[in-house]
């Protein structure tokens, strides 16, 4: 299953028979929960006539967000459920879990799906491409669509962290990777980086203090603790206040290395940039690894969100070899997880 951007369609039917429940839930980050139950009368006849059915917009009083549910019919008979954030331009970035399920005649869930997501203003819709087929509903209509009523439930769990970046220091100029007037050379993994001491000492003073081994080595510094690509992004940050994380594994590795570098060099803004980048890649399969990384480097936002992912996905994670190794080598952190899990229960 995969999450996918929705194609809007003109043939839409809005169905308003929705009831909503909002409750507060406790987790490591003090998350809030918003539950939407959507009962669609005469669903099978509606979906045969319409390309898409949508609920009315629904307001979460706790977070002041407006949500909407939708079900889209594809040409191949696939039905895709959607969660839509209304007016996304009015909200700041946030991290949340959404859980889709359909409820049968015995009030039990079937065709379940859930995912964690870091919301950015460029993305306001989330759907599951292969969760349900129309024919499957028809074949099980007595149980799944009793009396022609489809019951779709969505639970939204939001984790209220401070994901904003610290204020940027003044950026002196745009001489990044420009050898003009450079007066210092960094050698990292046999690669040379020309830089300007006045800029580096102002934006990252500990870099020179920590790695200049001799007062006589004024113009050249060898660094063997950093990856060359990560160091280049460190220089980009120093000169431009920006970092480029690519959308592949290489970008994730750069973010992990830069997080450690930012902690070592006491660069809180860069550190938060790395946390935000890693949060977008946070799922149950890497939550333990990220938890260790966050704990080692004092990344409190990333750490709290890792704990939340581990707690909410614990039934899956506890059966993996990663968890067995983690449990045997990190007793103190296991205790943190167990305490957080107990609070949630």
C-alpha cells in the first residue's frame, strides 16, 4: 500500500451524514486524537454513479484544523479513501498519525491502514492506493455494507511539538564554494574545501577551535570525523543558512551525520534543520535507530516523536530482530518506551 496525492474530479457527491468524536490521548508528546466516523447511506448505488464522494468539512476544536474525508472510484474498480486537510495554507507544519478503517456489521474494523506523516504546506491530501476494491465490497456487502451503509472511520493523532527553527544569525555574504579571498583549507576525506576564516569563525566558532590542532596550522585543517558530502553541507549552512537534503538514502545519511556535527559544534538551528529532515523519513522500521541517534545527540523533538512511533507501532516492532537487539543493549531507553506505553494505555 502507498500514500498518494489525489487527483481532483468534477463528478463529486458530498455526503453529510458524519459524526465526530474528539478526545485527548496521552503520549510522550501529549498528543491529541480526533476521530471521524463517516456513515454513507446507499453507498453502492452512489459510487456507481459518482467518481468521488466527500464528507462535509469537519472542525477539530482541539487543534483548530478542518478535515474532510473522501472516497474516489478509479477506472480499474479500485476505491481510494482520502484524508483532506482544508485550508492548509493557514497552518504550521506538524507531525501526525492517521488511521483508516472500515467498520463491519459487528462493529469490527476491516481493511485497516495507518501511517505517520510530517505535514508541510505543499501537501494537504493523503490516500491509500490499493486498500479496497468495489467488487470486494459487493461480494461482502451483507457484512461490510449492511443495509447499503458504508462505515468509514478515520482517527487523526497529532503530536504538538515545537518544530519551528531557531532564529538565524546574520549571513555575511554568498562566498560559498568560492575561492576568492579564501584563507583557510579544510581537508576532509582527501577532498579540499576552501573557506574564509572570518565567516567560519563567526558562524561556527567551535569548528576552528576544535579541529585546529596547532596555532601554527593557521591555514590548513585536517578533519577525519566527517563525511566529505556532509561537510560540504555544513559549509553551505555556514555561508547561506541553507542545507540541501536530497530525496534519497544519501540525503538521509547526510542528515544523520549533520545532526551529530551540529550537536558537536553547538549549532542549534542546523541541528533543528536535521531533525526536521529526519522526521519526514521517520517510520516504524527506522524508529529505533533514530531514537538512538536522537538520544546520543540531544535531539529532543526527534526523540519524542521516535518514542511515539515506537509506542503506537509496538505490536509490530516488538517482533523484530531490531527490537531484540535494542532491548538487550539499551535497557534505560527500553524503560522510557515502556513507561510511555503505559501512559498511553
